[in-house]
């Protein structure tokens, strides 16, 4: 007997094709597509999807949920948007492999303003053990990519220095092991130490190994590099050209600090493709970006790991220098809103700008940040309007665009994409502004990211594919999160099925945790 029939819905197969009316049958963890009358079929349950769209579950290629989902496996903010698979390990920051629990804890502390530091029991050393932490223990599927920061920590250490030949060999060995254990490739976040200390040659060498093993290179580009506009993306493409690796540029945008428009950036990826390179990108439809606030501190303060950074923040002599050097990244302190405070006395700063916090504390903004980071042991996240709103359209309607949310699920004021990224696209960009057709928008959340990852059994509705499904109302789907009120659940996603199990049932989370740890399909390595 079938588990579930979803009848009368408009089926979008995820490939961008126009929809058709039919029935999706769920048997075990996979689907069949039925045409015509399915009334003779015996099933445990039927969902009537009249007036609704049935599509593959959404795949987020830039997820910061690696740790938060271990602490809160129901993962409501994302599942209510229709997300069924999360790619974690992005920005060069993955949580495996680590040589020791001590190094893991140091990394967790250092990166806490970006990915959080929930109280999770660390019971892994290998990537394989790490992935087992998610398998059938969280709501959504987890795909993992290995970050070059842990590779560097394992082989070189935290310092800013060039890797020796032997250290490079060690990094390659760690990378190989991670990919043999299921990693889909390698990520970098070239703003973030210690991964940012890798030069182009090192990244080419590592990417060569990724290519050999059939993975891809997922990069948060080196935004501070060269002209700080096109040069960071040119470096990413150069790494693809020299190593043969498929390149995925994550959160690609025209930043408010860039000297030129969107066209030259998009032109770079177009000409790379014309040249025969495999280059894709993701972004999200918001003008906001968020990360850990320690990103505004100079490299010399951060080049030896969390203890050194805390020493610098505490030192009166260093303070003097920091007041001159720490700048709000091309913005003003008024435009950077802080979140993720754990100390009760600091909760009052949630959602306030750096200027407001400085005023409340009667301090220079840099002193306020230094003291708060010491009190919060480097936590503290922020988001800011870093992206030129007038160019977002150029990116999200571009043929090479896929969706990556970059959603930070931290604090009381997370950036609004944490709760609204997918519904904003379906509700505003598709329905209200008509800038993308519905089948095309769904394709950019489903089959296209699945193809980038190399997932062969998800992202498309076709017989035998895994039962990751979303049923949403295209007339009502809506993001309710806004800048001033960010933790608002979206509406319009009525059912979400993951591996055949109903996780959102008539708009309510069932508590089911059917997510799997997905692994890169085996490919025979080229000699
Ligand atoms: Zn990033």
C-alpha cells in the first residue's frame, strides 16, 4: 500500500517545464507520478492539493545551519519555507575534520558569531562520524562540503604563513579523506582566517584534488583582493581555469562599496562559460548580508586564533590602534545591526545598531565592540545593508543564478532571509513583480542546485526519485519577516515531505526528523 497520494495539484517537475495536473504517489521514501484517475489506488493518506503547486523540496546551497540544527533538529525557520536539503560547510568553515576536540572548540569559539555555539556534544573526529550526527536525527537532508579552514588548521595551524610542500600534501590527504567520506567538494571563505591565508596556488593545488574526485569548488570570494570589485571573482574563475574544478561563486552580488555596476560582474561568469569553464553562482533577494562582527577587525588581530584575538581585544595598547583601524566595512556604524548576545545583561542590545549600542554604553563604537566581544567570548553577529538593492534584480534573473539563502539563524534579530528567502522569491519576485516564471524560479531552488551538487535522486519530480516534496499555495505564499521584525514565519507552504515523511502538515511541523546525511556519489577517480 502507498503511504501518501498528493492529488489534483499543479506538478512542477523542478526542471523549469510548465506544470501539469496529476498525482504524486509516495511509496517508502520515493515517488511515482500518476496521470489520470488514481481513485482505485489504496493509500494510507491522501492530500488534496487543488489550487496548489507540488514541487521538489528546495535545496539551499549556502546554509549556516550546521550547528544550530544539531541543537534544534526540527529546523522550523527553514522547513516552513520548503527547504528539504541544506548544504553545510560553506564559507571555508566546516566542523569536520579536526585533529582534536580542543581544536574543534577553538574553531567553534572563533566562528561563533557566524554559525553559533549551541551546546552540542562533540562525538566525532572523522567526517563520517560527523555526518552520522545528522542522519535520521534532523528534519532536513544534509549535504556537506569540507572547508579549507579546518584543512589548514589540521595541516598548517592558525598562523598566516605559506604552506610547505609537506603541509600541502597533508591538506590534500585530509581533503581526500573528507571526500571519500561523502563531502561534495571544498569550500572557501576568503575573508575568514585561517582559510583566508591560503594563496591562489594553494587553492589551485587543492582544487585539482577536488576535480580528480568529482567534486566542486564553492567559494566566498576574497572580497578584499585587488580592486575589491572584479578581482575577487577573477581569482575564483582562475582557480577553475588552472585546476579544472567546477566553480560555484556563492553570494555573488554588487556590494554598495563596489566602484562599478552588476554587469561587469555577470560578464565575468558569462565569458568564463563561453571559454568552456563550468561556473555557476548563487545569491538571495535581499540587500542585507550578515556575518560575525569580528570580521571588521584587522588581520593582525586575528592571525593566531581566538586566544590571541581575545588578548588583543583586552589590551589597552591595542585598543588605541584598533580605534583607528576598525572600520564599518564601507558602511557606517548606524547601518550595522547587532544580534546574538548570550549574557542576559547584553540582551538589550539585540537588533540595535553599533552606534546605538555605543551610545547606550557611552563608549566609542570600537571600544563597545571590543568589550562586548570579550564579554560574549567572541559571539556577536551583525547584519547590514551591504548589497546594492538596485542590482539585485540583475543577479536573481540571470540564467546562471540559483538560490542560496546565507541565512544566519542566530539571536533575536537574524537577517530576514533566515525566515523568508524562498517565499520572497515565490511571492514577490514571481507573483507580484513577475520577474521570473514560477517553473523557472522553482528550478533554481531544486534541479539546478541538485545538478551542481551532483545529487542524482533529488531535485526533480520523476518516477523513482526520493520523496522530498513541497506543496505551496502560489497565490498566498509570503515572507513575513522584515528588517524590524525578522523572526516571522512565512506563510503559504502547506505540506513538506522529506524522504517520504510528512514534516509540515497543513502548515504545522509534525516533529518528524527524517533527514539523511547525503553523500557524494562515487566516481572513479581519474589517474
Ligand atoms: Zn559567505
